[in-house]
C-alpha cells in the first residue's frame, strides 16, 4: 500500500443515514478514493472493499440525493437492448447481483413487475430485443395485440401491432437501493466522507485531491464517478463528450379503490417508438410516466427542477392514448432529473489520458442504473489488474463530440 505519514485526513459532516466516518490521525491514506456516491460509485466502493482495498467514498451532497441521477425513487431493469447483446448480458448479470445483494441485506428493493415492450409495425427494435433474448436464453413471451388486451385491458393499443413481455424484469427502488449499497459498504469498512472535491490539476500521477472545505485526501488510485458533474470536473476533456439533459417525470393517481394500475395488474411498459415508458403505481406514488427523448442541456447543480406546462401536456396526451381511463387523473408527484449522455449512449469507463491513476466512470445515458453492480465488478477488476481486458465500447476514444444516440 502507498503511504505518506505526514498527512492527516479531516473527517467532515456525513449524511444523517450514514454511520459517522471512522477516520483518525494516521489513517489518512487509502488505496482508492471513489468520488461520487451514485449507483456507480457505491458499487465500485463496495466491490473494491470486498477485494481487500482500503476505500474512501466521498460525495458532495450525500448518496442518492435528489439532484443525483441515482436519486429517483424507481429505475427499470429490463433485459432487452435491441441487438446490443453486451448490455443484455450485463443486465442479466446485474439483476442476479442486485437480487443476491437484496437477499444478503434482507430487504425487498426489486419489484418484479414484468416489462412489456409495445411494438409498432415499422419498428425493428422490439424484434431485435426478442432475437437477443432468445440467443441469451432469457425468458420472454411474444404477444399479439389481442393477447395483450386480454391480459392488460387497461392499456390502450393505438399503433401497437405486437409486444414482447419480459416476465422476470421489473423495477429497482433506486434511491433506497443506492443508499443500501453505501450502508453495506460502510459496514464492511469503506469510509464515507461528505465533501465537494475540486477538479484535479496536472498530469502523470495524481498525488492527492482536495475538497472545497480544504480537506486533503491521498490515495494510490482515484475513481471519478461524478455522473452529470463529470464535465464540470474535467471541462477540457469531457465538456462536449458528456451532455447532461433535463428529463421530466410525472406520477398520476388512479381512482380510489381501483387496483388496475398497480402491480401485478399493470406491468412496466416501454413504448420505444413513442419515446415513452411507464411504471405501475408502486408504493402508492401513482403511475409513473416519462418521455425518453433527450431534453435541453441541464446543469445538475443549479438547474430548475420544476416541470413545465408543455411537458405535462405531452405526457397527458400520451397517457390519454396508453391508459385512457387515467386521461384526467390528477398529478400526484413530479420530478426533474438529468441524463448524462455520451454521444451514442455507451458508458464511459476508462483511465484519464493525462493521469495514470485516475479513472473516469459515467455516461449512464438514461439507461445506466440497472448496470451498477456490473460496473462495480468491472471497475474493481480493472483496478486490481484482474480484468480479462478492456471493453472498447466503454473507452474514451469511442466518445464523440456530437450526439448520435444508438444505445437506449
Ligand atoms: C429520469 C431518469 C430515468 C432513468 N431511468 C432509468 C431506468 O429506468 N433504468 C436505468 O437503468 N437507468 C435509468 N436512468 C439512468 C440512471 O439513473 C443513471 O445512468 C445512473 O443513476 C447514473 O449514476 P451515476 O452514479 O453515474 O451518477 P449520479 O447518481 O448522478 O451520482 C454522481 C454523484 O457524484 C457526486 N459528485 C459530483 N461532483 C462531485 C464532486 N465534485 N465532489 C464529490 N461528489 C461529487 C454527486 O453529488 C452525485 O451524488 C434514468 C435517469 C433519469 C434521470
């Protein structure tokens, strides 16, 4: 282990739900600092600690906070990725790892709602999903519109010509899941610090990082998993390679006593061609609907998180077609979150070109949450030198400056 006894790490305020950090004079050096406690940072810290590393996890606002992309209440875990088998396999492995983790902590943070792909005639994507699911041996059903109608009569089938159902997929209760991984990592020995890390300068080997409070932390390896804040952290490198966009999310309340819009009656559904998706009412929040088209550029720190009347109008028009009986349903909650998009939607997991010991991890691009455990395994293996090789699609070199979304 790399060490410098001259320096002292000063602990800072921690999020209320996290155990106070156990750092004292002399414990100032760690193997790896993970900056950012979103879904990627917490899983990376968790996996590195399990592989025997001494890890500090640091976040500016606390794990799963409202401005982080991982701070939403729910995220879909589906296996279909068109012809992109790499993500189908990753989602398959991730679901297994999430479920094992929830089993270990004895908490139910996965809801097996099933995921229904609504296919439009002219849209090849659901067909490609079905081919890949078949090849990878993930259970799925192809349904005709009359079969969909029979099972889910509350869904309007306007412009839909068939469907794919992934019965084993569903929803991860995102914020609580991320906080649970952080809590377990800390219970296992990861040290957590709340502080805003300043952008590092220089090149070669990074020796230390500092927070805006003047704290200094030394490590052998640094992992920056800062989500939509990555372009602020590395403006010269990432300002145009990761583009945060503003995304609005709405929840609608079903009529009193009506169970047709909760699970198991209503599955999660994806309307790929209409760029929309919906979740059944989980835990009484209401049916969740969002448009999956990239919104305008967004500042994750200071951006306005109040939804727009235009956004509500579009979602209500969609609702009137897909769940006609909820066309006039009241909005029960809204959220504004940000995607952190790479040019085509592939993740960014690579060494910084100017620093031999700095990793960049992010670019979840609106679909990255589910893969958290796999990203954790992958990054830990690469840092440990145990990886079978690097995945070219995650490299910085493949990240262009223009947007051309192909991975969803
Ligand atoms: C509306 C919406 C719906 C989505 N739906 C899905 C879905 O259904 N399924 C799916 O798989 N994915 C989905 N995603 C994508 C997924 O949520 C994100 O890709 C994922 O959460 C990104 O995680 P992250 O760890 O990279 O970033 P974040 O969760 O944003 O975490 C980054 C962290 O870094 C911290 N940080 C930043 N700068 C600093 C600093 N200087 N010092 C210290 N800490 C810092 C931040 O405070 C933050 O906590 C959705 C995203 C949105 C917005």
